[in-house]
């Protein structure tokens, strides 16, 4: 080295390490002159599946397990005492024929009744009201009565109410019980208080204070958490449960609508999928069925996106075509799809439109799209998808059909699936990826290379899985960085939904998950906050964002995208710094008039990549927002190491 100055600089560089990286400023150009592709309103959404006790024992606020005595073991979830008999003669509800008969135990000092253990306990909050309801009848002429009791974990009764049964016909009775204390691991007891026999069915307990106060309602904190995400699209009800372990146990939407008492129970495949997390009491009551899911979509302002069975039983669990419906016999499945569109949108004079109206929603749910199949692969899929496409297109030419590229984000089956979807002109293709942080970071450019002329992308299930599969900050930051690639490619990526959505802390089968809960509390994971930042700041158009003419896809650990929101009249900048160093960044807004402007700056950061939000420490990593003042048409920033940053600038 001839130049001594260079030598000094080199030694200095080695000595200073990352500080020199700090000194380098990234000059980022945002093209404000020519707003780019529109960003779909559906861009950031949610995906609900009854996994991890997401529905029964979760979002669906019913507190009684096996309320209709229809589990294969009729009294699973119940402890009976005295003279209790399970019967099926002359039932109240033909699809759910089992009920219990409570009779005098034979001696005044003996007792008859039954306790329900709830989902991981019957959990109540002090001073809150709970609606107990039951269908009952008198097999004989005399009135009979029961006492309904809340029992704590030490077997003490702490609240109770009486109910008199006065009809020989099946009739619904209800009573409100106020909890005199908070109890997480309680039970509900039904105590026969008369010598006279009675029959009981569909025993139900809900908090009065459900989401929107509905009687067959949803847990308020969990529904609110969904609303707060501002989701653009709502995919339901699965996932693998759509397919079924066998076709008999696939999700059949028609079984999930109509009077709640008569909805046929289905097993839940997540009961036994992972033998190391086996839950013999995990079933689908369908109390939160397709009507309630459409209603929830409407409540949270998201486009509904039902997924229906394409006649293939879960391909992971079945290795022969014998498990599937033959293509020649697929018509009833296709009819289910057509009927579903009629249920959602049809006039109230149509068969299925009338049912929707009878259930309380005469107005259309305005369903615009449907996914046929979940994670399907190989030639079995396109040959079954075809009759669906033909029939749906013939009747509803503008309806969007979503096909699948299978369970992996690449490989032979994925390529085959995509090629078929292009050939068949599916409107969107559903891609799934559960991968590690490195995959997410190195795939932020994934969609830059996609064919712009083919079907659009729906990233229908994705989540970053770090080493021990926890919802740690590292996974959230990797997702935030990766998602800049969704936004930058909004001309081809139309929607995306993180998966899975919910998990009960005691009842999970799969993790990580977006929202965790026990029976009384819930917590938003760090990943939730990433989804929320995107969901609340969608924008209307992409703004080209480059450094040295290249998108920021990992240079010095930086990932960036920008959007214009024509409605809110603001610019939205999203930038992740995944490096260990502070990064100096100067944004220049080409085409924007220099002026003083206001805005906001939000940062999600942590020094500890393994940190996660928990029920006991829900705010370990949360976004922090401050005001921002901008002068001229540039913005100089110092991005903290390991941070996701979001700026809004008012125009
Ligand atoms: O999200 C959990 C499961 O992952 C879904 O049910 C399935 O589609 C995927 O394999």
C-alpha cells in the first residue's frame, strides 16, 4: 500500500468495525411523480381455522363442552352423579339426538346432576353476567326444577340460580347468573332439586357481554383483536379441516348453518394430528358456522373468502386416490359451491338466500371469491377443480376462483400446480410457506420475478418459524422485512394471510400463532403487531423505492417499500433494519413539492431476538408511535438495529 493515508484508513476501518457501516448513508429515492400499481384493499388479511381450540373453546364464546351430548362418548366433558341416563328416543333435534334424563336418586339424602368441565375449565369474571340456557321437557306431568351452580377449583359453590321446568314439550329455558368471584378453573353444575324427572339437551353458557352482544356470540376480546387488525380479507374455515381426514369428516358448510342446536357435530382432525399433543375432546360443534363467519367478515370490514372441499381428503393423511371422490361423482361438491354463493348472496326468495334471511341477515354478504381446495397437489387436483370452474363461471362469470399450488413454496409439485393454474386461468393461486427467518429474509425478492400476466398471488398461509417455533421478535422482524416484497409487488400479490390465527395456551397443536389466549385473557404476539402495522397502512398505490436504482431487499440488512394513500392523502414508508448496526438513511421524494409536513413515526424493535409477548408480559415488544415533522422533500433517519419502522407523511 503506497498511500499512507489509505493505510491509516484501512487500520481505522478494521478498528471501528460496524461504526463505519453506521457512517454510510443509504440514499433512498421514492418516486412520487408516478404512483405505481394499485394495492388491493384485500392485501393484508386474516385466516381463521379451528386449530389450537380457535373456535370451540376460543373465539366461539360457548363455555360448555359437549353441550349436546353428541361426542362419541356421550358424557365426555361431563361428570354425572346420581340417576342420570343418556337417551335418544324422541329427541329435540334430529341431527343431535342424544340428551340426558335426570331422575330422583332413590333417597332424599342422595343427589342427581352433572358437572361440565368446560374448555380447560369453566372460567368466569367477578360481577360479569353469564347466560345459561337449556332445552328441557318433563317426561311426566309434574313440574321439576334444577339449580345451576358455578363451582370453583376447590369444589365450593360461589354463584347459583334456580330454573323450573314446566312443559311436557321440548322448550328453551334461560337464566342469567352473576359470578360473585373470578375463577379460571371452575365447573358448571346442574343439580336436580325436585323428585320429578326431567330431560335436558343443548346445555349452554355464554358470557352476556359477547362481541356485539350476540347470544350465540363470539369472545369479545378475541373478536376485537381481529377488528383491530383492519383485515382486508378473511379466509375461513381452514386449512386442513376443510379437507377432512376422510371425506366424511371434511368441513361441510351446510352442516354449519341453520338453528344452532341442530348443527351436526364433526370431529376435529387437530385432535389427533400430533400424537404428542393429543386432545381426545377436540370436536367441531359448528356453533360458529358459515353464517357467523360471514357476519364476522362483515363486522371487521374484510372480504369473506370461504374455502371449500374439492373432493380430495387430506393428501398428507391419504396416499391413495381411493380416499377421494371420483371425478365422475363430484357434482354434489360442485353444487355445494354454487349453493354457498347463493347462501351468501342470493335473493331471499332463493332456497339458500332464504335461510340466510331466516338466520337474521336478509342483505347479501356480497361474496366475491372462493377457494376450491386447500393444500392439494398432483394431477388429482386440476381434474377436480375443472368442473367447479366450469359451473361457477357459467353461473357467476365475475366470481373469483382461487386455486392452490400445494403446501410448499417451491419444488416439483409447486411448479406443476402453478403451471396448471395458469393453464386453467385461476384468478388467484394460494401459496403456503412456513419457513425459518433466513428463508424469509432471502425471499423478500420472491415476487419480483413473477409472471405479471398469469393468475395473481394469494399468500394464504405463511409464518416465520424460528428455532423453537415461538412467536419471538426475530420471526416478526423477518416477516416485516419479507412483507415489503408483497407491497412492492402489489401488481401481482393481491392478498396474504398469516397462519394460524389463534392458540389456547393449554390447547395448542401448532405454533407460532398470531394471538394467544387462556379462558380469561389474550395476548397479541409481536407478529400480530407487524400484521397490524401493515393492515392499518395499506395505501392505494405502490411508490417505487430504490437505492442506486435497485429495490432494498437486504442491502446492509435493509428492506423497504413505500405506498401512497390517495384517500388519506399521505405517503407511507416501511423499512426494516435487520442488521446489528444503526443505519443512516435519507429518503428523497422525487416529484414532491418541498414543504413543511407532519406525520408519524412508528418503531417496533428489541435488542433481544427471542423476546415474545406473553399473557403475563403482553407488552414486551410493541410498536411505539411518535409525531414526525418533515421539511423540504427529504427525510433523514437513523434506524435502530433490529427494527421495523413505519412512517406516514401527510401531503
Ligand atoms: O395453518 C395450519 C395448517 O397448515 C393448515 O391447516 C394447513 O393448510 C397447513 O398445512
